[in-house]
């Protein structure tokens, strides 16, 4: 085609472009051709030859290949902006429609929003717990590089037992800069703080060089240890104190920095105060620079991973290190291996499992609530089928209608989620008890906050569930049959598809509710068994407190023996005191103490398999105060002292294990392995086995008079039983102790009943919360079934009226409605029972619960069926009261 011979119909194409029938590229190409033509004709008029004129015009205007991509990009950008403006405009219309629709049915809106608020709020509250207990980095370990290195004894059968680490292991870790950036050794050392207001027990910790650098903290007041102080050890007289001790002992007065204090009679200068709530490890209140003996054990090792080194690489690198230590130091490291655990894994110590289980339970509750909301949305959207049909007849696409319904669902979920966050904020204080104890007592994670993480979780959950369950309702109600609507005369038509969706949702609700209810039954039963468990002793009326005997003046056996005997004797003379006793380990609190023992004649085994028992050092009167009977032999007496034969009392579990079928009286047993130089002890008594906090099944008891300076003997747990229902004031006992020695620190004052309740607090709350979730799921499932049956009755009122007119009795109508409800309930219960059985099989492997009883599923199913029957009553009565004439006219 020559430039001067353009077709006459080109004008028509320009005209068509006005109506948007052509692309931007075509318009641009045509516009450029027009400019080239006009410029060429202008040059021709100036005398330029035609060929040259057209060539020059093409050069001046430019080539299509250079211009068209720019035009296309700008056009696409304009199209996107137009689409965004259109989308925002439609969203505004949808939100306005949602607002008006909600105002027209406030009861429905309130029910939907409240259901969502409960579900989202419960999930947000439990997320706050899980976030702190499991997800959020520790305050001093934001980069996840802090680990604890532990020694492990591996038995021939593969069993791994954690043991106290040694100085040798700490040195070996420090000598591995290829995998550890830094490390520090620590060891507990209880102290007594001398002060005018009375002695105060202080949990002390000896620390090696670089402690604050390894744990990644800096003092909030003062400074850390200098290099000279670290090299000098405790002789340098420097101490860091916790913020808790700073407040409790010194009133938060910053003037204490640089001032001397006396701990166990030794003078120390406070050089700094560590941050609020930091008390690592073991709820420490004072840290001293220290040097450790070459073969010293009982060491706690913390280390920082080198850059780019993973925990699995650390564990692999520690294997040859442990083998070398075994070879070089067999007397200390025989049969030991080394491993490392992440700091969070150590501090949480599997205590996060209740929170994770409750999070799973509350997620089920949310699913049940969302299914209920989907039921409500489906029934409401189904009632608007005439509106949907009119829109469709006017050209509104199904996708556009679905978007309208989904927008309405998401809006309701967001409003409910916002209210739910408020409910979560109100419940966080009560749920703090679900946090692992160590995270609260040592790390300082003592509160749950509503922060951006929780808000993001709640918003994401609201939007996700809103879209998901809103889409379920929208998909089932947007695809209407216009012919059916026309034939119905404009009345709403509830098709079998909609009914099928409602039925499926109710079945899912019932199944989930049965899983939730049966799991809650296990949690409640677990707490019931723990609360009613026979302890083997009577805790009622027993007051307990701890007395620190770690000061240098109590280092000798005679000093400790006489002090404890004097304390108990004077306390026994107080009015209302029935009996007194003392132990080194309280059976209901404050940790445990294991001791490796060798019974005489017990089958010879390796050192790694030598039995370990719970280790107690007790005084005469201990078993009487607990009302724990001696079933064979005798109790300790005041005559059992350092000058008499070494003796021991064991419990029935130890007697059955070590000498099955025989009397244990007169048998011999010793501390440690067979080749260790500990004396043989004669068994003089066997006491009834009892619950004692600790990981070992058997126990032995040594007389305090013969082991006043033995392991764990630096703390005396006093037990005082009151006569009848008498309450003995703790201040009276404190006065007695102060009268004997004002420098003795008394702490941990409580009753055994109080300690027992505190031990069960987490289980109690877990039982109550899970029970609340189970009852909530039960009620929501019943409400869902009621809604579906009501919807079916409303849709089938003409059919029911015809049946009644043809002679159907009330019993026939009852059978029709209840039969439909029972079919849904039976299917839901069957699926829920199968799912519950699977959960029961997995539950004991995940958390410490009582062995689930299959009858719990039956009982929960019966309760759920009863609620389902109640939910059928109102729709059935409504169907029976239908007037055939009114139904036909409507």
C-alpha cells in the first residue's frame, strides 16, 4: 500500500476506536502513521521529492518499534489504576450493603458477631500463651545461638540420663572456638544475706569469666565484673545482684552500688544490678566470679554458637570431644557423652505441651464456631435468592455476587475478631499460669501482652476464616435457578444443594464437638485423679518452711546436728504443735535429689545401670509428722547418731525392687557403685511408698544425725503439724528460729496443702479451660442443628401442610423432623467417635494425661446426643403447629 493510496474506510476505524473496540497499540500505530503522512505532505509542499519526504517524515516521527512498548506500558498502568478504582468502588458498595443488611437484622448480626468473637478471642488468648512459651525468642537470645551443654550417661540399652556436668567438660567446650563463640561455667551456691531486718536466703551462683557476655545482658545499674575480679574469684569480693533482690533487700536504692554487703559472713561489694526478672539459672539472686576445681562437678554450662554453626553440627562435634575426655579422664568422665540443647528447649523443658494442646482444642472450637457462622450465612443468603436472581437478570455475574457475599462474611469476621481481641486482652492475666514455670521464674516472661503479633494473628485468622467460610455460604447460594425463582412467584427456593451444604456443616460441627468434648473429659479426669490421688501421707495441718544451713559456722556435722535438733525441740514446745520433723527435700516442692545406690546382693550390673533412688536426709519425727506409717522395722530415734551403726530406711517400692519376696530388714545397701569407698548401711525400717516430687520411683531415707553434712544437707525443710484444726502462726516459729540464731535465713513458708494446690494449678486451669471449650462446642453444635432443622421446616412448610391436610398426625410430623435430625446427628457422632479414638491413641504420647477411657467417648456422645435432641424440640413443635391453609396461602 503506497502512502498516498490509503483506503477510504480508515475513517471508520478511527470512529470505532472511540467506543473502545481497539487496543491502545493499534491506536498509537495509526496515530503515528497519520503524523508521518501529514509531515510528508508538508515536506512535499516545500518541494522535497515524495520518496525523500516520506523517509524524512519517518525519521522525525519515529519507528513503531520504539514507541509502541512505551504506549503499551502506559496503557497497562492506566488499566490497572482503572481496575483498582473500580474494585475500590465496588468494595465500598459491598460494605455499604453489608452495613444496611446488618442493621435490618440486628439479632442475626449480634449472634454471628458474638460467635465469631468467642472463637477468635479464645484463639487469640491461647496464641498469646503459645507465642511466649514456644515461638517468641528469649529476651537474651534473639539470634537463637544460646545453648546449654550437658553431660549424658548412655546406658547399654540406649537410655540417656542427664548428669551434672564437670569442670573437664566446661574446659573442653571453651577449647572449641570453631563451634562455640563463647561459653561460661556456673555452679549453684546458696548464701545467707545478713541485714538489720533479719537474715535473708539468697540463691547464689558462682560464674566463670564472661558470664554477662555469654548470656547477652548488661547490668541495668552499675557495671559487670572486671577481668581482675574474674581472675580473683570470690576472694575479689565482687557480686552482681538480681533486680528482685535489689528491691526486696535494699528497697531499690541505687546507692547500694559500690557498697559492701555480707553473705555468709563474707564481705562483698555490689558492682551491678541485672535487668528486671533475669534470674538465670535456678532463680538466682546473686552472681559471684569464681574458679572451679579440676574435677568439680555440678556445673551448668552455657555457650554461644559460632556464626553459621547449627545445633546438629554442635552435637556431632561434641561426640569426639566426649570420647577424648573419656580417654584422658576416666575417673571423672567414664561412660559420659556430651550434647547440647537449645536455650528455649531447656528452659521450656516440655512444659509448653499443655499450652499447645489447649491451642489445638481452641482451634477445634473456632472451627465449630465458624461452621455455625457458615450455617447462619448460608441460611441468610438463601433467603435472599430473589435478590440474587434479580441481580443476575440485570447482568451481574456470579463471580460478582460471590464477592459481595464473601465481603459481607469477612466484614462480620473482622468485627467479631476485633471484639475477640478485647476478650483475649481481658483473659491474659488468668492464663499466665499456663506459661512454663522456668520461663516465668528465671527468664522473667511473667505476662501476656496484646501486641502486633497477636493483632496480626487475629486479623489473619479473621480474614482467612471469613473468606473460607463466607465462600462456602456464597458458593451454595449464588448459583440460583432463575426459572425456579420465576415459577415460585418470587418466593425463596432452598434447593437440595443448599440443604446438603447445611447438613455437611452440621455433621462436621457434631464430629468436632465430640472430639473436643471427649478430649476435655480426659483433661478433667486427669485433674480429678491428680487432685484425689492418695499421697501416702496426710498434708492437712502441716506448715513447712526452709532454713539455710550453708553458712561457714554450720559447716561441721556437730553444728548442723545440734542446730536442727534445737530448732525442732523448741518449736515442738509452742502451743498447738503436735509434732515436728525435718528433711532435706520437701516431698511436694523445691526439686528432687537422686542418689546412685548399690544394694548388697543385687545382680551385678555396669556403673551406668546402678539404681538411682530419691535421696532424703530426715530427722526423727519426720514420718510421724506426715502420718506416714512404718510398715516393717522401726523409725529413727534420737539414739541414732554419728557414734552408732550407719542405718537407712527405705520405702516399699525400693524393698520390692531390691529384695523381692524377702524382708528388707537387716539387708545392706550403700551409696554409689560397688567399688566406691562408701560405707554399707543397714536397713532398719520400711515405710509405705508415697508420692514424692521427683523422677525416681524408689526412695531411701538417711538419719540427719549421721549425715548432717551429706549431699543436699545444707537446707533443712522444717515440718510442723498443728493439733486438730489449730493454725500455728508462722511468725511464732520465725521468732523461735531468730531466738536461736538471728542470722538463720527462713524462707519458703507455706502449708503442704498450699504446695499441693500450687503443683496442680496448671492442671486445674487446663481442666477448666478444656471443659469450657468442650461445653462451648457442645452448645454450638446444638445451635447449629437447631438452625438447620428450623431452615428445613421453613422451606418445607407447604409439604408439611399438605401431609397434615392428607391426614398426617403430629407423630408423623415428629418422625419426619426428628428423623432428619437424628440422621445428621448419627453421622456426626460416628465420624466424631472415630476421630476421638484416634486422638485418644495419640494423646498420651503428646502430654502427660490419665490413660483415656473409651467409655469417655460414649459418655460424651450421649451428652452430645441429648443436646441434639433438645435442639430438635422447637423446630418439631413449630412444624406440628403449622396451619395448612396459612402455609398454602404463603
